[in-house]
């Protein structure tokens, strides 16, 4: 069954509505602060899996809108990034980046060690490490092709995509429970302001902290913001093509983010700041639709076909992420409420992707209150610095004698 692009958009919208209903109707989902797109998306993926397994029917969605939605989301992250604010959050950003990079190393050490213990190619350990987990589907597929072409590893791309799929699911599921556990450690302490009951954003709330808040805007501001996003996508895509194949090669969404940051801060210096409410509105809609599409189109049967060694590696990586978030991320980042939200975000992109991290943090702050620090630091680290750090880390590991 082939579902065209508009049909896919309809299904994604229904998935979001189903996620809202599930979280409202199932107490355990609220208790563990599971993001609505994750709840609805996993149910949709299970339905597709059931059709594949029992009715022998494959549902194929047209995902043409998925990449533009993801890149539009990253553009709004960039448009919301005030470099003056980043200066204030600099020490926290540096500390969080150090925590993140240390996990990249541990993921690869664990993956390689377990792969060698099972007697399989240690490259599978890298695929089940930071390549596909912190890297996501795009990075995993890219490195999988490299491992096949230059190292002769068969089915590397398929394994990378399956690992990234597993990570995306677990990253969305684990953030809430980890935050719930950590909230018990800090007692009644919560964020600086609980979201307003009337649905209006508080004046000091950052754009992505209240996805359900009413965002007052005008057609002019909306069109201006759409123009800035379109420029970011076009220039970012051109920049990505320009640096492709060089040592500076980065994923397209990182280039889009970089262009958006320059645009927003250039306009601010010129006295023409971006319309934050319009940015928030477009960003949150893009994020929700992207996550719904990403999860409802997961091929869960690829996970079912994972060989025992790779599945064991992924199970161990999941345990490592939980332990690391609780005992390292939380403590190093201050063992306070901001550290709780940062830990939930770290679960999201440490196993999955930046959108998952944002959704995790939104679910936590919707329940416990704002965390401006987390929404300032996580998008920049998860969407920009981690890709550079991960590329360097992977290349350094490939220099080890075990790969020669």
C-alpha cells in the first residue's frame, strides 16, 4: 500500500492527535512524561509492523516532507539562538559538551569490546556505538557506506539504520522515566515557573519550552519568519554541497542551523530581531510533524532481524545511557532541576536525535516548569557541536590497530 505525500501528512497529523489522546488517557504515560509524538508514533509503527507480519501488507509512506520539516525545525533552532545569551551560558555549554563527548567515547569502547567478545567484526561495535546512536540515521547510513566500500563490511548500512531506529525509539522512551527518577532526588524543587493554565506563554519563556502555548503573531511576522527559514534551507543546502567530500563536511541540517544563527544575530545587530512567537509556532509544528513521520515510518521488522550480538550491544548501550545520565550528566551539570532537564535531553540525542531531545525536555518542563538553561544549551550542543565531535571521535577510533 503506497500512501502519497498528502496522505502521509494526514496520517502524521492523526498520529499527533492520537498521541495527545493517549497521554491524556493513560496515566503511566503522563507519569513517565512520554512525549505525545513518541506515544502516537510508536503505536502507528506497531500497527504497520502488524500489517507487515500478519497481513503480509507493507505500508509505504511518501516521506518527501520529512527532511524539509527536520531542516525547518533546525532553522528555527538557529533563529532562536541568541549569541549574547550563549555567552552567559558559555561555562554550562562547555561542561555539557565535555559530558557529551565523554559518552561518545564510552559508547564506542563498549560497542567494540562487546563486538570482539562475540567474535564479530569490531566495526559492528562502532555502528552500534556513537556512529548510529549519537549520529542518527543520516550519520549511520553515511558511515555504513564507508565501512562497506573501504572496509568490506557487508550489510553495514542496513545494520546502521536498524541501530539508529532502535536508538530513536529508546531515546524517546527513556528521557521521561530518567527525569522522573531524578526529580525524586531533588525533592520539591522545580523550574522557575510552571506553564500557565490558560495556555499563554509566560513573558520570560523561551520559544521551545511551551509547545502548546498560544503564540500571538501576525501574517507579516509569519511571512517574514517563513522567508528566513527558506533562506536558511536554501543557503544551508548550498553550503552543504560546497563542503561535501572535504574535511569540513557536515550534515545539511547543521549547515542550515549555522546559516540561521548568522541570519538571526545579524538582524539583531541591525535592530531587526526575528519574531520569536512566529519562530516558536513554526518550530514546534515542524518538530511535532517530523517526529510523528519519523516514528510512524519505522521498519520495526528490521529491529526484529537484528543478530544477537548487535542487539546485545544496543541493550548494553541503553543501560549505559541510563546509568550515565543519572550518575554523570545529572551530577556534573549541578544535580538541580536544570540538570534533570539536561539529563532527559541527553537521553534523547545520546541514543536518538536532537528533535527527540527537545520533545523529551518539553514533556518534562510542561509538567515541572521551565528550564531556560537546558533549552539554551541542548539545541546548540545536540544540533551542532556533537556532529563535529562525533566525526572526530569516529575517525580517531578507526586509527586503532584493531581496525587494521
